[in-house]
């Protein structure tokens, strides 16, 4: 085996591992409590479909203010701490609609949508799909000898996120069917909705917690 073949094998293995790990971990995403995780899934040893609800989910406390439609049919979940969701409730009822960190979600644990409720067993999250989108573009650009073009990459990102979901399209190569979009994506497309150039839409990571902080490490 030549060094070049070995390097290609390692790169391929790393990418497969990333995507397999993302799909395997998808149902267990963002559980803080091992007890609650085990109550829903037991010991995860293979690809599992997510349950429709997630006791620690915060999705319904999140919001998106952009006009570019990246949420599609999932927009109904992003109620964004709407004040009217607590009208007429007692203090105890309001407290029951807070997450374990005190944030008002507007729903009790039994009624909180899973971050990936619309995905099937073995499918990748939106972040996993976008990592694959970037890797496919880089492989294509390197093969053609054109090199990386940030504008082309951003165009593909835009097209991917604006493409309506197809629930029966298991591969998710041209669109995705995930519920949860990280804050870096919602912030990016909020800026794009305001007419900013795509090159100028990224959030300043020092101001926002996000998996986006790790993307450079993954891509490196």
C-alpha cells in the first residue's frame, strides 16, 4: 500500500466515522441526564430512530427571525419564548414549562419535540449533512483542479438550506429533513435575509455558543 493510498484510506475512514457517529448519536443528542436518556433508549448499540419527544429539548424555546425559509415545515416548532404561551398559567404551571436550566420553553417535558424527531434511524443531522456537503464540494474541486471557491461553497449551502425537505429521500444529498438548526445557521440566514453578502453573514463566534465553533477543527 502506497503512502498516498494509505492517506486516502485514512481520510475516507475519518469521514465515514464522522457520519456514522453523527447518525448513531442522533437520538441521544443533548440529553444532560443519563437517567432520562436510558429511560427513552436504554443502551444504544445500533442505529435507532428518535422518539417524537425529548424531555430536555429546548427547540420550542428557540426562534428564527430571518425571511429566507430555512425552517420550512419545521417553523411551527420555533416558538421562541413567546410570552403568550404562558398566559393564564399559574406559576407552578409556568415552572413546569421551564427546562432544567430555568429557560422558559413553553412546553412540559412530555410535550417537547425531539431535536431530530423527523429523522429516520441512520440518518444524519443537519450539521452532519452540511459537513458532507462541504466534503463533497472539496473533493470535487480538488479533483477538477479548480481549488476551493468560497462563493461556490456558500451558493451550495444556500441552495441546500432553501430546498424543501423530502421525508422519503433517505440520502439527504440535496436537502435535509431535520428539526434542529444550530444557532450559527439561523444567525447566518438571518443576516442573509437582511441583504448582506453571504461572505459577511457568519456570526462572531465569541458572542454565540454553537457547534459552528468546531467546524474549523472538523474541516482541518
